[in-house]
C-alpha cells in the first residue's frame, strides 16, 4: 500500500500508490525495543504507523489507526518513558478533533477531544499537556490523560498556522495569519497540579500572513518565521 | 489542493473585469447625439456588458466551470478572459488586455488575502454577483442565468466545512503567489505599500466566530472557570458585528468584492521593474510546463462552452483603451518587462485544409522518435501549434 523510496538521517520520503497522499510525518521517540516508529497522517483520516528497524532498510507498515474522518493535519509525540503520563501521541484533523494515543505493541486510543467547527492545524504535546491551535485563533490546553480542557486562550484574530515547543523551558510558540507570533510559558500549579500559562511576548511581523514558525533552540530564546509571499526566513532572538 | 476552486476564481476575476470595463466605458462616454461613429455611448456600454455577462453565465460554460478540476496557470486563465473580453463589439490591444488582467488579479488577490474567514470568499463572490445583476437589470434572461449560477454556488459550497474552505483559500493564495504589481487606487487608499505588498491591518472587527484576542481563561476539572487573565496581544480588535448573508438576497456585511471604481478615478498600474520578486517569476516562465497539454485541454473545453455571438453585418469593432492616451498604451506595450508578459495562446478551431498540412509539417519538425506518429491527439495538435508561435 505504501512504498518507501529512500531514507537518510531521519528524513523520510514517501511515495504512496493508493489514493490517500500523506499529509505529514513525525519521527517518534524510541520504543522500548530500541527501534523507531514513524506515524504518518493521511487525507482520509487514517494514521499509518511504520516500524523502522535499528538496522537495515526494511520499513514495514505495522498499523493503520482509525480515529479521524477528515484529513489529518498534525501529529505530536513525546516519549512517555519515566513519566506518570502514558500518552505518547496526539493527532489532529481538519474538523478540530484530537485523538490521544498510547504506544505499545499496538497503539491504543485513550481518548478523543471533539472539535467545535474549526480545523486544528497544529498540535503539541509536553509533559502530559496537549496544546492545540485552532482555525478561529484559539489555543486550548488539555490534560492529555483525561482530555479535559483546562485553559482557553483567545490568542489570535485569524487562523493559527503553527505551534512549536521549546521543551527545556516549557515555552510554547503560536503563529497565525493575523501577522502575530506569541510566546507562552506552560507550567503546572504546585498546589493543584492544574495547567497554567503565562504570556511572555508578542511579535508583529508587519503585513505578513505567517505560514510557519519554529523555535531555533530548545530553550526558546530565538525563533524563525516564514510567511506568504515572503522569500526570506525571518529570525527573531531575545536580547 | 482543492479541486473546487475554479468557479470562485473565475467568477470573482470576471466580476473585477466588469467593474473595470464599466468604469473605463463610462469615462469614455459620449452622449448619443454628439457621438461620432467611433466613440462610445451609453447604449454601447450597456451592450458590451450585456454581451460579456451573458457569455460568462451561459449554461454550457457554467457546466464546464463547475466540474471538479485543478487550477491552471495564470497564462491559461488569461486566455479565457481574452476571449471573454472580445465577446462583444469591444476590442482591446495587448497592452490594455495585459493591464486589465493585472488589475483583475491584484484586486482579487487582495480580497482573498483580507477575507476574515476562509468561508467569506463566498460572500466576496456574492458581492460580485450582486453588482453584476445591477449591470443587467433590464435583461430578465441574463438575470435568470446569474441567479441560476447563484444557486449552483450555494449547492457546491454551501455545505463545505471550515477546513475545506481553508484549503480553497490556500489554493487561491498559491495561484496568486509572488504577484506584486502596484495598483494606483490601492496605493492611494493605503491598502498596498510602495513595495507592492498588501497592508494587513491589525485592528477592526474580528471574523465571525472568533473572539477578540487578549483573554486567557483557566478551568478546573469540572469545567468551571477558576481564573481569567488579560494579556497584551498587540492589535486593536473589536468584536464582529454580525454575519453576512449567504442567501440569494441579503446584506453581505463584508465590503470586499464590491465595486471600488468610481466614474472619475483613473486606475493605473505600475510594473515593479527593480523588484527582486521578479527573479522567481522569470523562473516560472522559462521552465517547461509539464501541464501544458492538460492546460490546453482545459482551455479547449472551457472555450468550447463559450457561446460567442458573432456580430452580424459589417460592424466596426470599438476599441477600448485602458490607458489615458493611445501613446501611453503604445509605450506600455514597449516597456512591459519580459518576465511579466502573458504569452497569449491563440487557439483557432478551423478546419482549414491548408492549416492541417501546415500543422503536419510543424509536427514533423518536432518528431523525437523514429516511428512516425500515426494519429496525433487533438491535444498534440494544439501543443504543436503553440510551439510554432
């Protein structure tokens, strides 16, 4: 059903012979066996899981996860080893639905977080917190194991195009078509354990409909931005 | 990419074309009793608009348009408008046609970019259709055609999700990527800056369905709100007033897609000569287009659906100039940067015997295999004809 054409250093190119082209891929952290697992979202809503052996070029399709009915937009993963949380993967789709998965010999669907009429173009996972950016400019933070909504941020005036994480500091970046990039700090309340968030910084990229944004370092001191009709990649650093 | 984008693209660009033609024709308006034989009158203007609109909205053409298909290149689409603009007694020189197409594309690009919600592109389309109905108030047959198209739009797009509209929006934006022609009316109204980029305001009403940014709400596990904080988001937004109507008649609320040309404002375009964005456009025109054959098939289908009424009798074609003087038009043709030229694809469906022989000869020159091709498809004929231009 799927044919892998070539691999080099974690960059994987796919050629699908079926009618469902892949939307995105995400290298997953090592499982207990030491091999890699790769998850790819598709147009039909399926999430395909591939096993990448430690040695050799044979990649095998190991599972087809059903959970979404509309195109998969983003996948977020985090190694759950050594943590209380058992969530490894979150997938998002065009209807705004989020599916929360646990890996193992097979992936198990833990819970679903329903959409509310807008797509979820971007999702991130950090220490048991799911951060989802939506087409109406909202960021919502959920408790991964239960799917409970804990924080709702009216962050942007247009659709969010990208979320990124700086895992060392728990910083979250959100970028949207409204020309703004915002930086947030995620944390947990020491008393209740509830998710908390604080706004750190907002940047307006003048007259640019932002299409993508990423932190440039794991502590989140700098980030890069791409935009529609923009031939350059803009980089911002904190001084 | 979305396969449902062409009707929206075509109808909105067509709408802009009609706004511009209407404005230029009015500007050159001469009262009937004073007009010379070659001067435009009110009667001529109405006739030109009627002819173009009835061709645009003909049933056969709309059927072809609404079939799910990919978007083709700007060059291919320009050929369709070229034909459409000449569906009446009006004639446009290459330079004027180029300018017309530039204005049309920049206007719709602006409208798509500034749509608050992806779904609002449908409201923009309805704004164009409402205005078109205003042009042909006296012709009930054509009015009916436009209403029929309205119904088809509602049927095709009415049930699409926000995600599908976002895909349509992205498909349109990719089509318009790297186009930075400066339009004088946009520059004057400060919606476009001097480098050709559109101004994206960070104030005003938020889209319908979006909340004003600046609030963080925190909930406990029972779903009760426990805290509310405000943060400085940098913009100056207010809540949306109301949603525009998607009915056949109604207040669209959105101003994008309404006629921005008034009678006495000449609209100019400036070619950005020294812009570094031109580099990417040059690459586009040099690289061989792998879709050439598909594009020609698409054009043949669409143009086949166009019922062009040939003027009966020895009627002179009235020439319309989009510039203020003939000299300006000539100058524009000479100084148009190479990279921005639209190579017009001339397709003629003649059954001329001599032409077929000529075609066979041209095709022979492009033979790359040793075996002679026994029967070439119609698409190959057209391709060969293009190469021979």
